[in-house]
C-alpha cells in the first residue's frame, strides 16, 4: 500500500505504463526534475524577499482597535489567525507576500480591509486589484462602509468611470490625495502612478493574464502584497509549501451560516415559478444565471410571461458600462426582484438579500464555476437554495452528470475544501505553481506530486528527507483488518496506507494508540499488521532489503554490497537466543530458526531483535 495512492489529476483516465517497464520511472524522474527547478526558483524568490528592505508598518493604534470593534460579526478562529499573521508580516522590515485562501463568503475582505487600514495609518497608499468591474464596485461599497468613520479617501478606477473621472482619480493618486484605490487591470496601465504605494491587495490573482502578472511581479518586489483566492488550496500543498510562500487558510465558516440546499431539476415552468415566488414571499431576491448573451432576451421575455408581477433586470458583460453599473446598483438597492445575468456574477458579489440562485443549463458549467456561482447565495443566516437546471440525465454527458452529482453531494459549508474529485484543488495547485506544473500533476496524480514536492523543498533547504522504508516482507502470518473490527472500506485503506507509509517507529506507536482508542483492542491479525509495519522500519534501518518469515524460518536478506564487521556478528550472537547461521557473500543473509515460537508471536520477536541490535 505504500506504493498505492488515489489518482486525482484530470477527468479522463490517466495514461498507464506497462508493469516492469521504465516508462513510469522516467515520468517520475521528469516530474521530479521540473519540481526541483520550480522549487529552486520559489526558494530563491523567497530568500531574496527576506533580504530586501521593505516597509515596517507601525503597531496597532487606537483607531485600529476602534475599526476592529466596529466589525458587526465575530471573527472566526481562522479569520483571526489570518489577520494576526498578516499584521505581524506588515510590521517586519521586509516585504510581505501572503496568500489568503478561503471559501466564498468566509471573510477574506475583512482581512484585506484591516491590512489596508494599517498601511494608510502609516501614511502609505493602497491599491486593491480585482478581476471584474462589478467586483470593484462591490469592494468600493464594502471598504467605504467599513472605513466611513475615518478620514480616508477611497476611489475606484474602472470602466464604470468616465474619462474625466478617471483623469481626476489618476491625478489624485499621483498627488497622494487618494489613500485607497480599488480597480481592475486599468490600475496597471502606464499612466497610473502611485508614488507612495505601500500595500497591494490582489483578489483572485489567477484570473489575470500573463502580461498583467508580469507587471504585478515587478510591483511586488518592492511593496507588501496580499493575494486572496476562493479557489481552494489543499492543506497538503500548504504544508509542503511552508517556507516558500506564506499562506493563511480560512476554513471555519461564519457563525449561523447554513449549508445551501442544492437541487438538480429539469427546466420546467412550475419549478422555476415556485423557486422564485418562495424567495420573493420572504422579501428576498433571486439570481437567474443564463450564460448566453444571444438568447438572454428570450429568457427575459419567458420570465416576464411566467411571472408578470415580478420585476426582472438583465445584466451581461456586453452592455455599456454605465447601464451595467446602473442595473447592478439598482438591484443592490432592492429595486428589482430578479437579476437575470450571465456568469459575470461569478466572483465575489456579496448581496445578503439574495438567497436563491437558479442556474440554467448547469451541465455546461465547470465544477469550479458552479461552486463559485452557488457561493453567491447563503451569505447570511437565512437558508439559501440553488437550483441547477439541466436536461434529463440521459441527454447530458457522463462528465456533466458527474459534476452535477458532486456539487449536489457537497452542499455543506466549506465543502470547497473537500470536493471529492479534487478538481478545484488541482486547479488551485496549478494557480499557485503555474500551468506547466498542472501538466505534471495530471501525469503522476496529485498525491504523488505533493510527496515529490515536499521532498524537493526539504532537500533544497538542506533538511534530512526520511523516505518510507522499502524493505519487502514475505511472511506466512495473517495481517489483515477484518470486517468485524472495521467495517468502512475507506477507513481500512487509510489505515493500511498509514502503516505502509510510516517512516519512524514513533509513528507506528501513534497509529496503534489512535486506532485502539477509536475501535477497541486489536484482534490478532491487526496486531500482526502493526508489528509487520514496525519490522519493516527497523529492518530498513539495518539496510535489510527483504525479510522472509515462513514456517518459523527467518531470512534477513541484506542489500547487495553491505559489509559485515566482526563486532556486528558478535552483537547478533549476543541478542538472538535461537539457532542462527550467517551467509556473508556479495548479498549477506542471516537465517534464524524460530520454529519453537508461537506463530502470532514471531513478528514481535523479530521486532525486538532488530531494535536491540
């Protein structure tokens, strides 16, 4: 089991290599080389950043405490940790570069607001970069609302602003009159100069193009940077990236938040009408997502005919900026009950009164998109509903079926971090590590990739890499987990893998304690399994390649070329109380006769012998 891991890399079946061939080893070597190169670059950037002088922002002031006290919710534990870590980074005299990962609606914006406030208090300007105009407007509202009591000038630079307004904002930034500017990639244009920039906040960095990322990289080297993403980053990846990238994971959901009820249904007038009216009856609003601009007007007419008493607004990316802004603001103000839009609402929109979303042709969306769209509702303590409209199961592709089932099954809070097929995690890993690495993740699978990454980073940092023992066991003793002891197949596989992957005897002991604590005293076959794991670790430490134990006869087969000293032979003679013989050729072998020991005690004796040598 130490050679078996769940493959998660892409939807299609992975390319298989023949057993006994060299293809797989070549693929692993290629992946390892790419990982080492990438890890070297990352460590170099990280080390350089630690040596470059940055801005040391001042400690918290009375104003900061006032701002924190005015936060209408209680900070979640993870949110508080992220805030503390970010503040500590900012107070150091080296440039900050922290990534904050959190599920949709888990309070990343509040972390950013506090960081921005800290920078402004130290007389520095702040730029907040977002991927869409609508999100820029949303952030402007949130920042302005939270910082209303303080003398801070906040502006937004995006296509929602007229030429004249843009010119005046650019001048204000150059003169240092504007403290915080929120904008789309318009902020990266050559004519925008922010002379006193101290903090750059980037929301959903992976959604910017290569050219914009290059410009960002140049800015990042000199100022403190905070990046935020809702694409989940797996914890395993976070652990292996320790010391290469500073990350905070916000995994705890806000208090009183309820999971979103998710239903897959066909496009039927009664279902749509009932869903909309149910929401409107409790004074809520509805998002209706239809992702085709060409036919959005037809759907608008359909909804008007179906529910003439309900007010519907239409929004899509091909509209004139002014009209789009007007519609979004009117919807925010509650002037419309339904917003019929394309997927432009996908990122970051936060309207607590919207608690029902209907997604038409949900089978055409990717998993990450569906997940982000569904996250637009359920932002308050009210129960939220998501209706995924799709043709009957027979008429959609197996892949689409799989996606819809996955999103329906994982309706609980924060399930973005547990989505079974890891689609999002792999995307998240690709976002952090770059597109080329995504290809390698697909080739070797995510679990093995993470293992290789961990080893590469540890080696480059000069740390000792302990690999799991590769000693083979050939024994005639039953080592299995019976159904009577543990019924769940997944738990069994997990336990087999833990024992097979253990690198130290202390890990085996900890597994023993945990399992006995949960499932009770080991039956004989499980006790043998754990002993076998311990024998492998001890044998590997003695450079033994294979342990054969059959009918009470033991053979320790050493690695080729291992030299035996006289002292070692004497040590074996002293420790072993059974008949024994040595064969000290090119591949040394020690044979022990344990015939008189009861079968189920033999592994325990072997372990004791190896530990004493």
